[in-house]
C-alpha cells in the first residue's frame, strides 16, 4: 500500500472536509496560483483589518495534497498579523524543502505536511497555497 | 496480410518482454507495470546494443571524413534514415532527422510558415492538439499576422467533421492536425481530412507522435504534405525524431537553422544550400540516436505493425470494458476500441488523478496524471487533469488486470465515491 507518511490521516481529513473553501466576497486581497505541471488552480482570498488577517478562504481544484495544504493555510493564518503570516510561510516552505526551520508541534496540523518532502513531485502541490499567499503578502 | 486469428496465435508477448531489460525491474517491491507508453516507450536490448556498438566500434562524424570510421558512420546514419523513411512509406530524401516531433513541427512553422503565411491567412488547428502543434503556430501567427482557427471535437471525443468542413470553406493555408490524440486516443480520419484540405488548396501537417508507434502509417497513401513523429515513443532513444515532407516542399523551403553540413558553398555575403534533406540538418546530427531509431524500426517491423495494433486493441478493449464497469470512474474518448489507439484516459469522480497515480506507483504501476500537454482538451472536458494508462507491444492482459485491481487501493485511501 501507499506510504502513510504522505497520506497522513490529517491530510485526508482536511482534503475531505476543507476548512474555509469557497470565495470570500468582501476580500480585500486575492491572488491566483497555478501549478503548470499539473494544471492545479487555486484562488486565495484574505480580508485584513489594518495589519491583521481577519478572514482567509480558498477556492480551486487540485489533488489531496494541494487542497489539504490550502485548507491548513486558511486555518493557520486567521488572526495573524501580516508579519506573523510571513514568518509562518517561511517556516512551512523550509519544512517542505528540507531546510533548517523551527519544527511544528506534533499536534499542529501543519506538521503532517512534512511527509510530503520525500516526494519531490508533490512538494509543488503542497507549496501552491503558500506561494500564492507569498504573492499576496509581498504585493 | 495475416488474418487476425493467425496474428493472435503468433503474437508471443513473453518473447517480446524478454527483449526489454527494464521490464525485469521491481518498483516499490512489485514487478514494474509500465503503462506510460504515450509519454515514452521502453527500449529493447537491440536498440541499446546498437547505441553501444556505434560508440564502441564506429563513432565518427558523418558526411565529412574520408577515413573508414567516417564512412561507416555515414553509411549507418543514412541507412537508419532509409529504414525510418521506408517504415512510413516515404523516400529517404523526404525524411529530415529532428530532435522530436516538436522540433519537426517547429521546423515547418519557421521554414515553411514564415515564407508562406501572411497577415490574414488562416491556420486550422483542432482542439485535440498537443501543445506541440499549437504553440509553434501561435508564435508564427504573431510574427506573420496569420489567424488561428480551432476545430472542436464532439462529446464522444471524435473530430467534428462538420465544423472542419466549415473551417475549410474559409480557404485556410494550412491544416495542422493530430493523427492520434494522446488524451482521447481518437484516431482521426487523416486521409479524408487531407483530401478535403487539398481540395481548398491548404497544405496539411499531421502530428503523428502517437500514431507511428502503434499502427501502420503510410504517408504517401495519406497524401499529407508534412508528417512529424518522435523516436522515443517507438522504442528509439530520446533526442531523435523525424519530419516527413513532400520533396518539392523541402526543395522550395528555406533552411530552418544554419551551420555546418547544410551548405554547399559559403562566401562572405551568402551561402547556397546542400541538397535535401541535409539542407535541414545543420551541425553534427544526433548520429548514435538516429542509428538507434533505425534499430527500433527494425524491431517493430520484425514484430509487425498490424500485429502490434491488434495486440494493443485487445488490451484497450479490456481496459475500457473494466473501467467503464466502475461507477466511480469516468472514461474519456471514443467507446469503440476500433476507433482509438492503445490508451485510456479516465478519472475517479472523487479523487484527483495525481493521487491515483501516486497510489498506483506504490504498487509498481506507472501511469501518467496531468494535463498531458493538452490544456485545451482539459478545458473542454472541464477537468484540470486526467489519469492515463497507455499500452504498448510488451504489455499483457494480466497487467491490465493488475492495474484495474490496484484502483481498489485508491478507494481504500480516499474512501468510496459518495461514501
């Protein structure tokens, strides 16, 4: 059977029940991401109040890894300031690319994404939501 | 020609498999089941040996030296061209070696297209095309002001011939069409299309990358002006492909790239060109892989293209029968195996094809998942990607069964549809 490292239960759970999926009509920041390798598409919607992200949603079509990662992202960045979100983004990117980073707690859903780094082709799937966030935050 | 029964009795798939060293491999603890042949085929020992023999025994540049090795290398290179030409019913002078089908199409786009297309001219493509037969024409359209017109396909995945007739009424200069779709598997009626296109004065280019490996192809009978294909999808090494073009077109066309080999006389100001096909082969060519291409064609001819076609149709019919019986799976393309080549694109209704391919890989089964360089088809099917199993002469009915049974693993990981 397939390696459980990749399809952790928490990833499948986010995939089947994405947390904040669907457009956010009153978003003030949006960006579209695409993975040209596989055609996965993702739109990320943020609503900020001053420096703080008060709402985050995503929409799009993609594989379990890209959808679960987007779901985790929307959950994780709600309530963060832009700088905190940037720091989180760097931490997730470092985890997925195998660079030094402060590890996530085991009970943090994001830690489940670490298994993806063993599958080079899938790293881009996991990164899609985060690179889209990066595009928004650095605009 | 052999009857179907005789072919079936004679077809010894185990003997064929024994010629392909890679098929002995195990992947993730399971015997390799290679069903990604539309992406690239595996190589038989005979092709690998031809490469090794060339480098160990013959290696020299072609069309230059007067020494023994140079003569032998030239003879081997040109004899490979003759084999490839004969394989598709062409004269050797009409076959230009390229890197692949993509380069062959680009050659036509830049050499013929820039010289013959002007603002307002129409180029007819189809929505079934691979990016390799779309993007070069977009680039040429931008340079010349020519317009692109796309013929759609029907919901059954067949060419919309009525729409094609309408497009031809506008008297296009070129019709560029895929012979066999790498996503839908559809075999297009290229003879009929060529006849109709010629009747309105259009030139016809056919992308045969998925046809030449899998069925008998005779470019003279088709009557087309240009025909492009790749070696690596038909047992040859990567990096070698071919363009067939009608002799008078090759003679008229300006060169594609300039350099050594392709000239007759070079002065300070200008040069004159070598005879065809050398005029289109600037620089030292891919000699070893061309020789490997010749060995691949020998191998395919030894098995017989009609026998290969029938073997693949048995595999395709079985795969279609089993996949169509699954209520959580959608199959794309024509239902009738006679109307398609050896590949089946499909999707689970509730699982992304990347996840399907990943789960199958854990069982040693290689399929492709993605847009298959056909984003226009994906948009028409309203998906971002499909899974695709594609077959070749060495695949077995047992492998089709292993593949379909392994789809149960997908249901184990991702749950049942609607459940």
